C-alpha cells in the first residue's frame, strides 16, 4: 500500500470511528465496508483489521462514557461471559466460511439491526441513567434476561466472525429488550465491546492473522476519532438523533454489502 492510499484510509477510519463512538458501536459496520468496498480487501483480511481498529475506538469512547457515568458496569459484566463464548464460536466459523457467506451475513446482521432500532420502543428506565448507581435486575423478568443472554451470544459470534464489534446487536439488546435508556445503552455497549474485541484479537493473533504493520497506525487514528466523537455525542447530540443516526447508517451499510454479496 502506497503512502497516499494509506493516508486516505487513515482519514476514512478516523471519521468512521468518530461517528461509531456516537452511536455505541465498535466501528466495524464502517471499517469493514471501507476496507472491502473502497480499498479492495477481502473479508478474511478485513475482519481482523477491523477488530484491531475497533479496540481503540471502543477504549476511547468508553473512557468518556465511564467519566460521565453512562456505563452500567453490573449489567455489562453480567452479559459479557456469554458474549465471549459466542466470540469463540464466531472465530472458528470465520476460519472455515467463504467470502460470499461472510459478506452476506454481514449485510443481514446490519439490516435486521436497523429495523429493530427504527421500529423499537423508545421507553427507558429512568433509574439507571447513571451507571455508577446500583443496578437492579428486579425490574426484568427471567424470560427477558434469557433473551438478552441469547442475543449476547449472537453478538459475540458475529463480532468475531464479521469484525463488527457487536454493538449493532448489543445496543438493541440493552435499549429495546432490557429497556435501558439509549445513552446508557451506548455507554454500556462500548464497555462490553472493549472486552469482546480484546478476546477476539487474541484468537486471531494466535493464528497469525493480524497485520500489525497496518493495524497499529490505523488503531491510533481510530482512537482519537472515537474519543472526539463520544465527547461530541455527550455534549451536543440529542438521544433520539443518536438513535435515528444509528439506524440510517446500518441500512446504508447493509445495502452496500448485500449488493456485493449478490453481484
């Protein structure tokens, strides 16, 4: 890759991480299409690179959300072990799946998630607006918690197999299934993504599938983009605008990737 191409890629991922951190996703819904559709990477190459960029994106965002008390730590830690199990299955699925299957699944996950956001309830629990306050599971039924755990497994599976971080599933779980406010859903999702992505990267790294020479400089760009984007979201963007922006972005990415998988 020549210097000009690398600079363009770095600019793309910087602005992608800025936007991703505002809607509580790791950035893979942007990074993978950028790498595959614009810069010609295969899914096998793009997924571990995307995860390498997702990690600093999520760390930068989580720092700001933790400072503002928008991370429900107890809830995130409850859901994360099942997410890591899903990530293990997702990693081995990625190793054996073909390019077309991976692209098709990528577009399908994005499209279904966008529908959930557009059509889901806007209700939220007001008593969990600050994640440093004790969180109680008493407001949630057993069936709701089981559903959340199931989707957490799927979030881990698609995170490791498709390089999307899992926020496209985690935010709908927290906001629509568990009824957490959108801003707390975004913060808690970012926190969970840090753990999921670190684990997934360890899996890919153990098989020598992470291009460190390219991943490290791009990771720096995404960190600063995510840090700036999350601060902007906390200060200037209304919750409902974040919700709608999230849905629109997912639809656009889904259509582009679905088109590639078909044609």
